C-alpha cells in the first residue's frame, strides 16, 4: 500500500472519530437540557409527566371503588361526578392550561343545586375532594383539600332567611373584615363582595367571594399557604383569577384568559 493511501485512510479515521465525538457531545447536551425551556425553568409538560410517573400514593379519586375507605363526603363527591388526581404536594404549574381543569355544573348533577352553582376546578392540585348535601338545612358544598398544609378550595350554596335587617351577606362581610389580617375589599356591591387577607399568623392567604340572591347565599373560598418566591405568587394570582372568572355566581363579566394573556395583561 502506497504512502499516499495510508495518509488518506489515516485522515478519514481522524475525521470519523472527531465527528463521532462531536455527535456524542451534542447528544449529552440534549439529554441534560431535556425538560428545560430557554428561561431555565422546567418545561410544564415534561415536569408533569415526570411527576406523574414518580409520585407515590397518587390515585384518581373516582377510581377508588373501595367504599369502606371513603368518607361520606368523598362518596357524595363521587356521586356528583367530581374527580381529581390525588396529589401529595401542591404545584401551581399544574393549573396553567385550560385542560388542567374540569367543569362542574351543579344543577345538571343535582336538581337541588342552583344553576349559579357552577365552576371549574383543578384536576391535579389537591389531595382530596369532598361534598356535602344537607337538604334539611338547605346547605350544599364542595371542598378540595391539600394534604397537611391547610390549603382549601370550597364552594357552598346555603338557603338564608332574610330578616328585617336584610340578607346575611352584610353580617358575613363584617365578620370577614374583622377576622382576616390585612383584610382588603376588592369588590362590594349590593349582592356580591370579594375580600382578601390572611389567617394563621399571615401564613395562609385567603380569597373569598360571597354572593346573595332571593333564596341562597353562595361562597367561594381559596386558602393557600403564602408563596415564598415571586414567580410562585404570579402563578397563584393567575390561578385565583381563573377560578373567579369561571365561577357562576362571582358576577364576573370577563372570560377566563390563558396564562400567556395574563402575563401580557391581555383581556
């Protein structure tokens, strides 16, 4: 074999080795950044998939057919078709998309519930969901509960007896303003009010909507541990607004908007 051929083969081998090493390096970089976006944050879909596969003790409440293990509240929630995936920890990255929610129309599942008693709820945020149907007292409720952190999302419908002083809404408003720390009124009209504040030594943030009509008093309450980071506060603000705009008795005239629209402040 001539010297020229040997040199040619040697060069080909070197080029092949360098190309292979480069491709291997690119593959390693791709694997290391998989699930990350350009801003250094975990990609929502990738994070949700990984979390779903690795989390222990996770189950869909509607698939739990062992009646002995369910409380009366959980059984009532199943009868009304309320279904969530039980979560050990709350992560508000799971409530950024429209498909992260289910719609509940109270009157469609139980004629005792008013048509106003409708709302959306997150599928992948809370640990348990319970419902109450006390026909004698005229009280009906749905509650989503976090695990070990006092987190709560609740909706209630309760018959009221209008007295000479009027409906019980004003009395409830005064109680809320007196019991919440740093209480702030966001809306106060004749038939609806919205307040926010804190409980438990300012460790729990509270957002409350109260609506009254001729027969019933309706409430939506969101209680969430106060976020430590600013980006987490932004997620919570979006979540709160999304629930408010989707609630049938909140009085909101605006449609729910996407997270991108929220960040851009697009109506």
